[in-house]
C-alpha cells in the first residue's frame, strides 16, 4: 500500500514502528544501545563496512548519563559529516516494543533509505542474538507529515513524554497525580533524547555520541534555554487531555 504523500527534502515527519504482534523489540540494555548507535551509524549514503565488527568492538559499552553518551571501552571514529547525513534527527524515544523519531529529510529518499537500514540492521542483530527468524517489526514504518510549526513542537513534547507509559500506562487519558515521580522518571530515562535537551549547551565533541545523532538546534531555536523547554514539556503532564493527544498518535 503506497503512502498518500512523498517524503520531501527539508520537511519534517513523525516516524513510528513497533514489534510484530506488539512484541518487545528491546529486551536488554545492550539492545537499546545498539539501536541508538545505529541512529548514528546508518545515517549516511555510503554502506556501513564491517558493522558487525564495530558493534562488537564497543560491545554495547555506551555510558549514557544526563543526556550524554560516550564509549567506555571503545573509541569510535565518529566521522560522519553533517553534509553526508540522510536525515536530521530532532528527537527520539525508544520504548520496550516501539520507537518514535522526529526527523527531517536532507537528501532525496533519505528517510526511506535510513529506515530501511535501521530496520533491517536491527532485525538481523535481534534475530541472531535471540535465535529467532521472521519479521521483527509490524510491517512498514508509519509516518505523518508535519506541516504546522505548532504541531512540530507538540509532537516533540509527546515523544519525550512517551516513557510515562511505563510507570503510568493511562497517562494520556488520566491525570498524573505524582508529578515529582513522573519528572524524575523522565529525566533519568536513558533511551530518549529528552535528557539531552536538559543540557544547558550543545557540545560538538566527537566522543559524545548523542551530539552526533541529534540536531537539537531545530527545537532549541524556539526556546530561550533548556529550562524553558523542560517547562514546556512538563506543562502537559497531568492534563489527561486524550482528545488533544490523539491527534499526535500513529499507534
């Protein structure tokens, strides 16, 4: 079934996919780390040479803390230039059985190429590791074209709040009573770009993996500082506004 729109260079899209039959696609810490590293490694036109060696080389030893990701035992050569990227990733969130990406296409067919590499590469890794066969994801990834500035910001907020499903499954429908607990959980959730946005400033260190994955200036441009964006995200916690949130859903 063909999409009703064509991916266009410079336009933003909400990308989503989940495990077949809603199965978990991340079972262990290293699975999340592998996928996050793939967001960097597959964001290029050229083929990834000997990716298996690279992955085994760092052995999943990525230290993610307070919005920074660095290699503990393997100094990767983070050399993908901005001009080589297929997409710009504004934010992401990995959940046990699905993932969300908010991204912009930089090259023709960039989104399609990027998601094909990500989905195929991760499925091969997962099936080999857990001794399984067959499709891992629920068909072709879903996508929504973001054609309004306000929708773009609302979507970044929704993606960064998504981990609340783990501690408050009905957060979209019901008011969250313990705001302090919810905020603490979001700040410490490693598999989302939200902690990265809480940093006061950007770093361009080639040993900081997240700064090589995320183009946070796309969202930061709308806010004076990280505290203002944090307040913007938290302002939705506890509203229980299902109708408003449903406009952002791809599930």
